[in-house]
C-alpha cells in the first residue's frame, strides 16, 4: 500500500530483491513538491538509493532526505540545490555516492563533504567548486573520489 502511494505521487520504486527491505526510488517528473517528497518519510528507513535529478527540489527540502538513515546513494544532479542542501547531508552515516553535477554548490560545501565519513564518490562537474580545493579535499580524505571534469578554458 505504501509503495502504491509513492508511485501515485510520481516516484518509481524498485525493490532490491526478495526479503531485502531496501528500495531504490527515483522521481519521474521535473516538478516535485515538498508534499510529494514528504511521502517518502514513511519508507525512509528502507531507502538506500534516491534520485531527485532534474527536479525543482529546494535546499530546505533536503532536510526530509537527511532523515533516511540507510541512504547510500543520492542523485541531485541538474537541480538548483546549493551548499545549504549539502549541509543537511552531513548526518547521513551511510552515504557513499553523491551526485551534485550541474548544481549551485561552491567550495563552501567541501568541509561538509569531508564530514560524511563513508562518502566514497562525489560528482562536482559543472559547479562552482574549484579544482585546487577539490585536490585538498581528496588529500585530506583518503579514498574519496571527486569527479569534477576538466574546464576547457
């Protein structure tokens, strides 16, 4: 019944196998509301992967996402989120992959990213983050892969 509520709210839901309570959720549209996002709270403990890419998700709404304790992968690429959204994510103990490609994050989010202890990969192409500061972040957080792309200018 809960999964039907989520699909009715515009989410596609994939289970990760028989008897595995974890789920992969993707919002299928571009216009999401806080009300739709809040519907995920009922299954928050089961969400391991979440994609809100290409949506109009707002910084403050990420506070809802920060309550999903088993989240390992979060896709926020091509959204308007900024450093404020990243600040909410520091409490996610299991977050391993974070896609911030094409967002409004800056170098100010880098100290927050270094607080996410299990973070292994972060995508920062097409953002306001600078290459030198990324190198410092990687040096300070051994094993963190930061994909920033190469500027053509």
